[in-house]
C-alpha cells in the first residue's frame, strides 16, 4: 500500500499505510511485554471461618514498569457458594463455579485494588482460583492472556451450638460414667513432690528438685478420669441410595456432631470421629482416631467441613468394622438422621457384647423406643438458630 500510494501520489492512502506499518509491529511488541513486571495477588483476611461469618477478598494488580497497560481484564474462579455481595458471578462451564471479572487500566508504576465482602452461608472446603489475566496493545490489535495458577483455600466450619439448643442435657449428656471409667494421672495437673520409688517411671523425676534436695524426687499428679468418645456420623437420609439425599437433614446431623465435638473439647475429653460420608472427589471415608490434643477439635471441624453426601457404606457396617479397633472403654455415640432396623440391631449387638453406646436421632418419623442400657436422645434444632 505504501508503494502504490507513493507511485500514484495518494497522500491520504500513503498516510494510512504508513500508520499501519508503524502501529502493527509496535502493537505486537507492546502485547508481548504487557505482563512484564506485572504482579497479581489474591488475599483472604481469614482462611477458616464458621457458618454465618463473613470474609473479605482483596484482589491487587501492580504494574512495576514504565510502559502503561491500556486495558487489563482479570477473571478469577470463585465457588458459587462464595458469591460476593458487591458483584454477581458470571456464568461458568465449571460445575458449582462462577467467574469474578474485574477490569482496569494502569499507568506506569500504578496499582489497582478491589475489595469484596463474601458471606459464608454454607460449610465447605473451598478453592479460589486460578485466575486468568488478559491484556494487549493500545490499538486493540493484539491480545495476550496469562494464567495465575495459585489457589487459595477457605474452610467454612459447620456452626456449633450449645447442647441445650438441641434439647440435650448440658451436663453429662451420655450419663455419669465416673464409676465405670479407669482413673489416670493427669501430667498437666501437678500436685506436689514425693520421694522416688523403684516402680516410678524416670520421666516423672523432677530433676531440679532432685538437685536441690540431693535426693531423687518425683512429681505427683492429680487423678483424672479418661473419658473417650467416638462419634459415628450417618450421612444417609434415606434407606436406599437411589432415593437421593435430604441435604438439609444431613447438614443438621453435621452441625450436631460439631456441637458435640465442641462440648467434648471444652470438657477435655478424648474424642474421635468416624463417618460413612467421604471426602470430595474421593472414596476415602472420614476417620479420625480419638485424642485429647488441643488441635483435635480443629481436625474434626475441618473433616466435617469437607465431608460430602456420598455414602460409602451403611453405618451399621461401619460400626461392625470399626468398633473392634477402638478402646474398650470408649463411648460410641451414633448420630443419625435416619433410624433403621438394621442400625438398631447392630447397636443392640454392640451393647450385648459390653460396649457402651448412645444413640442421638434426628429422625422425626422414628418414635423413641426403650432400649435397655442404651442412652437415647431425640435431638431437635432450636427454631431460633
């Protein structure tokens, strides 16, 4: 076009062709270096919250070069359950996921910042990201995309409520077991010192006191009772798997389990969790061995936040399989939204062989029967919750 315009003496065509000769390579180079020294950051003010709480999502883009970015589009993958209050998520081809789209224009050494408030109405184990950044040249001739692969995790714990809100006794909901449980020494409760005896373990020797008195001294501890609870959570809400899932009823069972785990943690009981639900995108069932570690409650809540409705096996099968591996003095607490004849038969069998067992039912269609020697509670969530 430049040659023809020069030969024909067409000044307008020559000007237009010259501009194209200059702008096309210039635009191509611009889009090639558009993301040079450009940083993107996604930040959550909290990574672990409870149902009903809010988190703040902050997105930042920084342009640390002297070449401006005429236009920038950021598309971040966000779960639909975490839709921001300020902006609706765009539809996505991914299941249960939407796109959070933001746009900006950055000069040299300029930054952009967006802040969104996200209500967490549903428990879950969520992943935010990855993100895709798109930009190009000033003339809109070329476009380039860059993927930001980093993902951020947000865990929404199920809500925990006092036991009285469920209609359960706020003190010793599963009976007074002091007379049946063995007494142990609590190493966290030191009562005093005494002289060393040959049967004393070396780990109980108080070396500083030994050096001070020039005689072996051992620590004396206050006695404690070893409470050991194991929660068996049933995620099946219908007798047959093909009948589907009552998600509201299953969520009530999960919240009840979280409330009981919180009570056990406050009372410093050893507690664990077994469920016939599975982790997302996995057939691995949920199983946490009993323990009194300070982080035990967090482990249980994280598992409850992530558990899915997919039932790997009936709860009665799980009881039969797991009970031999648990300490004999444990109290097996069955939490179920559905009471079946097979489940009752297994509970009675475990009681007959000497297991201490309790049943907490959420099944409104099951009339509480008299099960001799077995503590039975019919839990009902308070309407004020």
